[in-house]
C-alpha cells in the first residue's frame, strides 16, 4: 500500500526504491533517464562488436603466423639434409627451398568452393582426395607438396581463407643421372630411402632430426670418394657400348686398389633422382651391388692366385689340356682348345677352362673354399650402400663345384665383391673393404687384411699384363698406360640351362700393371654380335674394347701419366720382383 505526503498529497516513493533510482540516475527527469539507457545499450553493442573484430584480426593474422612459424620450424628440423659432394667438392645433392600447399579445414568458410577453385587451379589434384582431406576434423592437412612458383602465385590469387603455404626443404640433384645409383633418392618428406641418402639417415641424421639439432646451418657436407669427371666419362662410354652392341644392360666400376675407394660406379639403365618414380622400374637396379652374377673367366685370377700362393704351383707348372674333362653328363672344354699340355701362364692368357679346373683340383675342395672365403667371395659384402646381395653358393660343394667355380661358373657374387678381391690380388696382397667415402692410404691399411703373399701379387700383376700383351685383353692395351687385364664370358642360366647365345661379359683391368693404382671393371649384359665382331659375342670383342676407350679417357683424369717404350712384363714386373727379393 502506497503512502502519501501530508504536504502535497502525492504518493511518497519507498526509501529503498528512491535510493536505487538516485544511485543509478541521480536526480534527473524521465527524458534524461531514457537518453542514458539508450547510450548504455549503444556502448554495450560497440564493446561486443569491438571484441569480435579484435578476435577476428587475431585469428586471421596472429594465428596464421604462429602456425606457419611452428610448421615451418618443425619442417626444417625434420627435413634438412647436408650437401653431398664428390671428392673434388662438386655438389651431387643439396637442399633448396620449395613452397608446399596446406589447409586448415576448421577455418574454411565454403569447402565446396575451395575444392572447386583448387582443383581447377591445380589440375593434378584429385577432387575426391581433396574433399576427404578438407572434410576431416584435423587442424592441418597437406594438399600438395613442392609447388612451382607459378602454382603458388595462382593459388595465392584465389584468396582462400584457411589455405596457406609452408617453405620446405626439397632435395635436388644437379648432376642428374650421372651418380643416381650411388647417391640414391629421398621421399617426399626428404628422408633417404636408397643409396647414400639412406645411409645418411641410418648413420645419425635421423636421430639429429628427432632431437631437433639437424638444422640447415649445423650440418657439414658429406665428401664421397667418387670423382664426377670419371663418373661422367665411364657412363658416357658405357652408354655408347650398350647402344652399339644392343646390350640389355651395362655397368662399370673404377676403384682405387690402394685405398678401396670407389672412384666411379655406373649401372645402366639408370634413373633421374630428381624424378624418383623412375627408380621403381625393376630393370633399373644397381647391378653392381644388388645383383649377383657368375663372373666367368675373371674368376680364374682367384684360381691361379690360390695355386701360386700355396707354393704347389709355379708360373711354369704344366697342366694337361689335351682333351675335355668329363664329369657325368657335364663336359668341360676350352673355347679354343690347344690339344696339348699348357703351363700356368698359358692357362691365363688362353683362358683355359680345363687348365683352371685342373689347378683347382690340385688344391682340393676345402682349400678352394677356404681361399675364396678369405678373399671375401663367400659372404655378403657390406658397404655404405644399404643395397647389397648375398652370393649364391652351391648347397653341397663337391668336386664338380670346384671344377666349375675354378672358371667362374656355379657361384654368383656381386660385381663389387669381385672387384674387392681383384684389388687384393694386385695391391700387394691386402684385402681392403670398399668404401664410397674419402679414405687415405693410411686409414685403409688400418682396415686391411693380408690374404696373399707379395710375391704372389707380383706374379698376378705379371699375368694380367701378359694377357694385355699377347692374350685376350689385347684390344684394351692403350699405348702409354701399361694396363693389365682379364676377360670373362659367362653363359646365362635360362630356364635352368646355360644359354650359349645369352652371355654376361666382364673385363677387369688394372693400371698401370707394374705399380697398380686403379682397377676398372666393365660389364655388358647380353651383347649382340656385329659384322665387325665376326659373329662373336665373347668379352674380347665388346667389353675389352669398351674398357680401352674408358681407360683412354679416365687415365689423365686420375693423374696416371703415360709412359712409352716400357719393357715387356717379363722384364719390368717379374725381373723387378726377383730383384726386390
């Protein structure tokens, strides 16, 4: 019930209501009160919209920069790789910066419009895949890695919120195909998946990435043993030989016999590491480390070295080669039968299968196995390259196995394995593990293991030089470089049987033979006969002349100076060896 004032007769306002009204508005009239209320509402709305606007600015600017910085930083840590250099400092692999396209699905305003615009601008994007990624509840998704500058410009002009770019490290290979099998490749995340690139990740780089230490400026370049100049010359000559002789494949190695360094390695067909999809072709494997092959008569070098080192045979020992050897249904014969007894030197220069078989039999099965074992031919060869294959050995090694293995059939090894063994035969008798990293002679000797006597090594150098003077390696005897060599022609096994018209040819050369520094291996897979080869497909008609052309080009690059009018091997190598003893 309201109260009235005795003086005015008007109702009096309760004290409590009057106090609230006075505190809120003071002693003002109703019009002032209305204006105050409108002003208060306007102020509230202004504050709300100011907060919204500020939030949008922070979300659109500060949020993006922070995310970009965070993503860019994490990406750089995860993918930065050191440069890979050849032995002369030439860049074989390096990182460059490339932009990649990402999206934040939660920030997209119109996903259908974004999908339509992006797939129209980047036709190689799959609309279904883009839709799946943009419809996810993730805060971040990749749309396309490694954009070209034009693609980045075209997407940028679309002005799509929630779509941005991150700068990533992209691996590039300036030399292209030249060192593809050696250098390997990386995946889209710049992680090594083959070759030396994979070796890098397996030897600490991946751990540095995870620890956050492998940044662009903290990594020292990796120096390889390969010489890009020699690599290019070797590849060029192998390409020419592969085309000329219509071979299925061609490959080659240049090794330093004193250090075990691999100076060049080529396997054709190869691939462009800048286009990693080519590496998926099964025909583009590294035949020198991943493949295993019967090396043919090049294995006779091991057979003769075994006999000479044991002391049971000399260079003048005689071996019966008057007729073929018969083992059950197998008949061992020579391509050019002499029909007489021949000495050890003739076994090598005429590449006699019968002579090699008799030499191996004279040593015995166990001695034969033991010798090949210490020469590193019976176990898988491990190098920096992760791709390697174990040799194929007979399940039960009997007398027939020793006979055929004596001339390079019945056992299959990786060609790099055979190169390591030949190095030991000519470098004074030291088996040195091959390497694709730079190594000094002092470092090599710390790893070396003596496997034959120095006198045996001298005799093997003599035999290889003699073979270039009067034997099957004559077509590779480049004047001035005093090379030595051994040929090998191995019939390939097709459907369980040896095919006479499909062969794998090999030629191994040392230079110079009186004081070897380098070994060259050339291999041609299924070369075809030409009119100039008179219908022959053996190594002496294709792999050997190819090796001569390679030597003529690489010897000056390797610092091997030509010397003319040198005496024959009998006087220069054997006589010197006897004098030194």
